[in-house]
C-alpha cells in the first residue's frame, strides 16, 4: 500500500478521502529540513557543501512517514507543484534515505496536481515522475545565496551600525525601494498652478462640467495659470462671454478584461479592494487551495487549462447569456520568467460555484474566493463597448474654449461581473455626459460651484481683495453667481508605496518571485526597518541608515539590475541551462572580497562617511542663515550622526556636557533635548537616551544620582510633549483608590509591556495609554477580575462562545479568551485558535480538529494499535488543519 506524502494535514485529509483505502496519506507539515542558523552551514571552501538538519518539530513527522514505509514499501511524494514543493520532496527523500528507510528496492515517485480535486489527484497518480533535479538545484542555489548574504552581511551591520538587525539578499533591495521613494518625497518641491472650470447647461435642462483649455486663443499648459491673479483673469474671461457647443466628437472604444490572477496580481488586487497585506492574502488563499476551492496560489502563470476555459465559458453563457460569451476564448500571453515554474493561473476549481454558495467559509476566505471567481469569469467574457465623447465649448471668436470628456457604456461585457481596481485616482473620462449637440447654447449654471468653492484647496498665502464681481478664498476665486471657479493646486510628490504597489514595482524590476513577495514585505516590517500607516509603507530611521550604509559599501549587491540578473540566473538553473555551483562561485568571489574590505573599517569611519552622504538631509538650511551643523541647544558643538541600539539619530559633539539629540528625519528644535518648564522649583526636561526619549525632573546630583524619569509611551511623539504631559508621566504610578473588597490600593501605570492596572500581585493590561490617567475604580475592578479569572485566581472565565457537546467524546466545548489569545476548551484540553480565525467564526468542526491535535501532542489520547493499518490512516485523516510552516517564511 503506497505511502503518499503531502505538505499539510488538511490536504492529507482531503486527498485520503479521494484515494481511499488503497493509500496511506501523511503530512510533512511543510519543510522537514533546513540549514542550521550558525556559521558553516554553507561551506564555500568545500564546493558549497550544505549541512542540513531535520527540525525538532519535524522529527516526529519524518518518523511517522518512516514507520508507515516500514510496512508499505512505496513512497509517492505529492508536495506542492512549485520549486519549494519540489525541494520538500527532495528533502524527504534525502532524510528517509539517511535513515535507511528508503532502500534500492523502494519505489519512489513524484506526482503534482494544480488543484485538490478528485479528478486532478486521480489524474496525477496516473502520471508519476522523478524529483526534478534542476528545480531542486535552483532551490539549493537560492538558499545558499540567502544564507551567504545573511550570515556574512548581517554581522557587518551589527558591528558597524548598532541597532541594525540584519540584511537579506532581496529584503535589502526592497527596503531600498521604500527609502528612495521617501527621499524623493523629502526632496520634492511643490509647484503652484491653477485650473478653471464651469458648470454648463443643455437645452434639455441637463448639466455637465467643463474645464478651460484655451485662453486668448492659446492652448493652456499645466502651469500657465501660475497664481490667483492669472486665475481671476481667466475666470472673468469665461464668465463674460456667451458659450456654445463648437464640436462633439464621439469615438467607439473597446475595453478588454484583465488576465486571470497570478500571485502578484492577486496580492495587489486584494490590497486595493480589501486592504489585505501580502501575507494575509497568501494565508487565506492557502486555506482555499487546501479546501479544494481554488488552484495552486503561488504561480507566475496566467494560462488556464483548456477544460477550465470551456467550463468558464459554459458558466458565463448560463448565467449571463450568449452575448457575454465571445466567439473564441480569450488568450493571454504568459509573463512568467521561467516557463518551467509557470503553472496555471489562480482560478476556481468549479466555475459554477460562486461565493454565495460557500456559506461555511470565513469572511476573508469568502471575499478572496469571490474576487478570484469574478476575475476568472470576467477574463473569458466579451469586451465592454464604450463611446468616448469629447465636447468643445467656446466663445464665438474661440478665444475662450472649454472641454468636457466622458463616456457612455454601450455594452458592459465583462464589466457586468468585474472591474480591476486602480492605484491612482479615478479618470475623468469615466464621467457620463448628457446628450449634447453642436450649435447648442451652453449657458453657465448659477450657484452650481458654491460647494466646490467652499471646500477649495486652501493655501497659506495672504488673500488680497477680489476684483469686481468676484469672490476669493485662500484656495479659489469665483464669480459672485458661482458659475465659474478657479481652483488652486500644488504638484504632489510621488505616493508612498502600499504593499500592493511595492509588489508591483518588485515584479516590474524582476526582483523576487511569487513565493517570496509576502515574506520579504513582512520581514522588513518585523525588523522595524519599515512601519505601515494607513496602508502606506514608511521607512524608519533605522531602515534609512541601513540602506545608506548598504548603498555606499555594498552598492552592487543592493542594485536593482544585479538582483534581477541573479534572479534570471536562478531561473536558468531551474530550466537546466546553468550549473548552480558555478553561479554560487561567481557570486561568492566578489561578495566575500567586499565583506573583507568593509570589515576593516572602524565605526567612526563609517559614521563619518554616512554623515557626509546624508548631510543635505540631516542638516537642511536654517531660515536665519546660520550654520545648520551648529548645535541649537548649546550653540557651540557640531552636530554629528550617531547610532544606538534603537537606531540612528543626530546628536551634539559636546556630549555629555550637551545632551541635544533629534531623530535623523527631524529638522525642528522641538524634537531634540529641551526644557519644558518648571514645577515645584524643579526643571522638567525632555531628553533622548539609550532606549529612546524620556522626561526628567531636575538634574542628577551627588545626593540624587537618579532623578525621577519616565519614558515616553508608544505613540507619544517627542515633538508633542509639553509640560502638562511630562508631569502626567512623572506622576505615575497613579493611585485610583482602595479596592472595595480588601481596601488594598489599586494603581495604574505604564510598564515594559504597556499600560496596566495593579492590585496586589495582579497586573492587568489595558488597551489605551490615555486610560492610565482617567480609569476609574469600576473599570479597574472589572479589568482586574477578568485577569484574575484567566490566571485561575478568581471565578471561572465566561465563555466567548458556547459550541455545544463534543460530537465524539461528549462534554462541553467552549471558546474562551486567554492570556495568550482566544482558545477552545474541552475538559482539560486547551487549544489555541489560529490568529487568522476570529473567535466568533469558530465552528465545532474546527474546534474538534484543534482539540484532537493538542490532545495528541500532550499524549492524552490513546494511540491506535500499530498493526491496524486502517486505524493508522484514520488517525492521519483526523489530524487537524494546523498552521503549516509556510514556504513564504524563507528569508531573502
């Protein structure tokens, strides 16, 4: 009886049901071997020999497979159909061979399927092959490169830049993209310009908006109306002339549907439409794939299998009619870098199944499935037919001309189902226009622009008196009857990256691959090089310093072209066109030399060089014309770039006599050390220390070497701190009052793990820092009681959700909230709920699976008799859908 190995227990359960009693299906739980996180795991001097070890958590899974093979001497490797899946199969074969489980007589084969459906799995079993050596060698090259960069470059960072955490082959290039975009934003110089628009009417009583395009017979360029005076003259010119429709030009146009999803486009669209991060998208897609609803979700391909195209066309015709089904299937050109790794697009396995029919899915899964289903069907639907209309309106002498643009959808086609999201603002061409004919009068509509005038883009400029018959605010000029409006604008800097636009840019540059996008973007945030605010990625000071260091000392290795070329070489390896050890040797020769040169540098040399490179950013010109390098606090010391465990900062060279510091991105004295005021004869000051900014009462003296201090809590920026806030922090801990039960004092304060309330030995966290200063006794007692219940010091915690009796064993199964997050409880078994699952969405089926896994780990369940194969298979089937070691966790 063959032993089939897949990656996850959820997949094992599903596939076991397809294959039946003739197979034993087990899970590897992701990768089973990895390079030890220590020097020497990749040895360049020994022809890049790689030392692998089976992970501690993986040993039991390898043993389970080995035990099964002891009775069933045939192994079928059915891991995922990509480079990482091929690598897992190779690792399993190598590990089992070393254990002498696989013998010369043991048949070993590899099967792949792009979807977990009965048809796909059954067909795959009919077409076994061997493990693909070129794909495995491409994986080995990638892992060796990532290891050599990480374990050689990161120590250089630690020694030369205290506070830096690590560097990676792809993550450092990704960080560079974000930092350079921020530099573009910082260097951007906004330029003022004005536009003029009017709302006009038709003989049929309809209204439409038009913009001024010609003034004085000359076509207006973007910056021709440079100020409010120019705009006022233009507004007067438009409002003082009768206008008529000069030309109406309507052109037919077609809009084609987008290609079906591949990994990068799915991540981008899920970010645009739902705000999902790359990792959240891939985790959700993984669960849909393992449940058999979609095809494999890590792919560069946009091809669709012929049978899937036929199914999509049939579903379209049945749902929307023949007119929405093109005569021939739509064909999309594959953009994959390497055809051997380019699998089918991401699509539903059943085209007739829409999201409304999948009520058991979690909310995020249903959203993502709906997106994939709609995009797939739309990709095989008819083009949308549009009519793009351009209307020119002008004075009789055509000295003044306005233009209105819009479109009419003649046939919606694929747009009936789906339209792709956009990263930029909405196009004016999408506006609808009323019926308009040449020669019609186009009177100005009074009062139509009053609301736009009121909310106009404000500027800080001084507003002068408006001309006769005009009104003006700081960002707009308008006729008194609100018929013509001139609006002030400023050119905008390039936008910060979102995860979606960053992935798109990486894809354009050829950096990274589908299996790495999510982990790379997540890693730079986890290492605090980048933070995400309102879905935008903003580099931290630490990230800026690391990037400047790498671009100055390792410029080649964070170069876009170099990284893309290396990715292309890895693709060549997977196609069998390059030797992977030659690629490694060529890379290591130059890289090791660069490491050796930089290792000789002193920290002071590095900081001086970075200080010089960053000078325009660190020391911008001052308004009074004084030297921007002179310390604003003591007026004597020179400012220099410094580093600490918390990152880079600018500090005074007269330290410790002068303690002035500010962030490297700050240009205000308010962000540095400063006196906030006095209280009870003590000077209250804001300072920067080794572990970040803090406030202090008085100065250190011989008698008082440690004056009262308080660190700024997370979310409190130094430039927002005043005397009142400082005194609030210095007053902590705050006494709320005696506890109503025992009279012991209840206090609130801010500690290492955030804000909390305290009663005796019980500490209970509270969510908001501000609540520390306002929390009352009733709320404090409630929070403390909840904490006591969780730790067993009080009454039993009340369940968040009661699921009912265990279907097999009996006894209540409940969802509770614990110290480390929500969990399900059955008897003495507590099983943590995965982070991606909301406690409100937990079902009995999920809870039973998690409980079974936790019970098995604790050894609280009886083991099946080893001689009963059917029981062994049942155990494999009942293993829960535990969180698998995702392949996207590979550091690049």
